[in-house]
């Protein structure tokens, strides 16, 4: 196991470099001068522009700029904003708690409700419950997230007054519940369908027939044997989806006025703050890589037949 973890950690290095290189080039190599954009419609001061570029290292060749960014990352430096000269790590630190709370709520909703729906549909494959759940998941996958968010906000928040239409306090878990449900809607549908397919398939397996023939109660056979073996593909999806929820929070945070990571990325893109975008995306990439490693290690817990050399 230890050798496998070391090997995976080494594999993460080129993946991280490749991903950050692509986003870095998209922000700095494409047409458009972020320093020039600070002047807006006014005529820029060329001497001042040159001084700012030299101070931020933007006068260097693009590959040199990327190398300086990587060396800074190793020391925990995610860059500096151009306009405010604020450290990007401070932006991430301020915005991260709101997004973490929102993502955790969405993830819990996705995992608990999605698996429960998939299990109910898989155990009654072809029945009325199965058809209803398949219809609900099809509806959720067909409607865009921003439409679901607008409908939930309008009816639950404005017309019926059950919840606040906008998040006034991102530390209030109750106010984050509605945007978390919106954020989790698409993922919940995928988890429910994936669980349903896996449960329905494993239910007909030889080990389930053997468990029933040995006199094991139906509930214990489902809990100990069926559910555990059916969770392997679901755990894989949930691990990757945790990073997707972080990235997908941009739309949800905009709808419900949540000042989190997604809102910070949206604001940075509008103002061409490349350092902020690259820094936040680099942070999300790290989350992806760590979660993927944890998911791979969970395989051995769920299935004793899996061993890592």
C-alpha cells in the first residue's frame, strides 16, 4: 500500500503541472492586457504600465512567468492580484469557508438522498417506485442548474417565503440548505441512476443467491453484501464529483449571492485578474488530486479482493 501511495503522489506531479500550465496559458497568453484594462477607457500611462509589468513579472517571457509561478506555489505563494495587490491566498482564505460549507451540504445531500433513491429503485427494478425515481432523475438531468436555482429561489424564497431567497449569512447552515440542494440536483440524479443500475445488476449475482440460500435475512444480505459491492462505482463518481461541486458553485453562488470561491472566480474573470483565476483553479486541482487518491484507497476497504502493490 505504501509503495502505491508514493507512486500515485509522484504521478500527481505531471498532472498538476499540465493542468496548471493550460489554465496559466489561457489567462496570460491569450490576447488582452490585464494591466491595460486597469485604465478602462482612459489613455494609459505607458511608463506606469511598464513599471507595473516589471514589478509583477509580466514583462518576462511566458514560460519564465509560469516557472516563477510554480516556484512560488512550492513556497505557498498563489500569486498577487494586479489591481488591489492583494495576495491570492488571502482571497482564497476569505472565500473558502462559504464554499466549503455549501459543498459539504451539497455532497451530503447528493450521497444520502441519491444512494437512498438508487437503492429503492434498484431493489424494485421495473416497478412503480423505479419508474417514478427514473422520471425524477431524468427531469433533474434535463433542466439546467441556473433554471432550477431560479425556480427554487422564486417559489421557495419569494412566493412561499419558506426560506430566504438570498444568503445573508454564509455561516448560517440553514440559509445554505436551498442553494446546496440546487447545487446537488444534477449530481443527485447521476448518483441515483448509478446506484440503481449497480444494485439491480448485483442483486442477480451468485453471491446474493448464496447469501439467501444460507438463510441470511433480506435486510442483512442487502446491507452487508449487496450495498457494499454496489458502492464501488458510486464512490468513484462521488470522489470526482466533490471537485465538480467546488467548480459548479460558480453559478449557484451567483444566484444566491454567496461570497465564496465561485463568486471570486467570476469576479476575477470579469476584471481579467489572471493571478486570482490561476491561483484558485490550482487550489481546486489539488483538491481533485487528493480526493481521487482517497477514493482509490477506499476501494480496498469496500472490496477486500482489491490489493495495491
